[in-house]
C-alpha cells in the first residue's frame, strides 16, 4: 500500500482529512488579521491615527520527522482611524510532506466607534481568498510497488474561500498609566467547505474534506511602569468540525517601552509555548517562539516547533 510521511494524511485516501487544515501560529496576536480580518490594534488613544504593519513569519513544525510542516507568510495591514477602517492582505505557503498549500487573501474591516478617542468600538471584517492545494504523488512513499491507489503525477486543485470576523474592545482608565483594554474576537475561516478529489489511475480515489475553522478569543491588556510596559493575558478557543476543540491560554509581556517581549502559554493538546522578542529601533520587532509537548506520548516524539516573526510598524497623523 501507499502511505504519506505524516500518518494521519492517510485519511485523504480513505475518507477525509478533518483535523486542523490551516496553519496555526502560536504568536497569532502579532498578526491576528490572519485569523480574524476584523482584528484591531490596541492603540494609545492619543497616538497615531494612521498605521502600517508589515509582517514576515516562518514556522517549522514537528522537527523530529521527515516531511514535517513548514509555513512561510508575508502580510501587511493599513489602518486609517479617521475613516474607521483597515485593509490589507497576506500570502502564505504551507508544505507538508507530499502536499503544498498556498493561500492569498485580501481583507477589509470597518470600525463602529462608540467613543471619539478610540476607547470603545466594534470592528466587522471580511476576507476573500484564493487557494491552491497540490499533491505530488511521486513523493508518496511506497511499500507495494503495484499499489496504484494514487497517481504519481502532480495534482493541483484551486478553490475560492472567505473569512469573516468580529472584534470588540473597551478601554478602561483615563490615562496611559492606568488604562486597560478588554477585547474579544470571533471569526470563521474556510467558510466555503467542500471536498477536493484526487485521481488514481483515471478514477477518483480519495478526497480532502475542507472543514470550517472557528476561533473565539478574549483577553485584557493592562499597563504598568508608568505606561512603558504591559501584560496581555488571553484565552483562545479553536474549533475545527469533526476534530477536538483546542483551548490555548497564555500571557504576553512587553517591557522597557516595548524593547523586550516575553510570554508563555499552554494548550489543551498538552503543548507548552514560550516566546521571546526584542524591539529593533523605533519600528522593527523580532520575535521567536518554541513549542513542545508536555506529555510522554507519541506526539512528544515528533520534536519541537519553531516560529520566527519579523514585524515593522510605522504611524503618522
């Protein structure tokens, strides 16, 4: 029989793959527009009214075995508070053994501001995307050379999709020294579910079932050290249809006027996540995170997961 490098991808041939299908980022708060097009940066109410964010990210997952997932992403977001809106886009490529997934998305969000100084608002966002999924049959390991379950040719499928989200925020406190932001977000990714079929010797042999991805998260940012540092605890719940719900809980801390960042999290799949970052000048930030399994299970043998994120932000009036 034929089998993929990652064992659970065998379900593509025998039925459907319904686990987490889109790339997961443990540093998602650094560029959460990828998960939620309505996401709002938590600005100082008296800061810049126009901002540009540019992010480059790389993720290497499960380094302990061949064909492990690798993801690269480039994204940008422009925010104009005068017009109460944001827009941007990103391109991501995810390689996983014999599979290659590329997504390009554009998004727009509009903020309903309930306070003129950006202390209270609700953002509504929508993203539209085009995705290409490739399966290279020649890279599938073969145990039985007479097994023709899948064609050895490169197969490619293109499909459109959409993402929708909400983001609510509320500032408490009248000055930078004691202000706090409460926020919560809801979003749906891959909202056009369906099946992608792959050929084997002229027949439809297997399918990839594209599933809805739901995200719900809530947190608080509170400032200390006369406003030069902040802590941001957050809880993030992810749900993919027909797969276990994942709950992620952590905290991110910024120190010395956002010159140093640190953080940590744990998730319900028995993973721990550690983060460290530095500010590079006035506009650049570099962040690294490491994830590993806590339990002595099969998953613990797959190795570590590494993430590297380079971010640029500029603001003006």
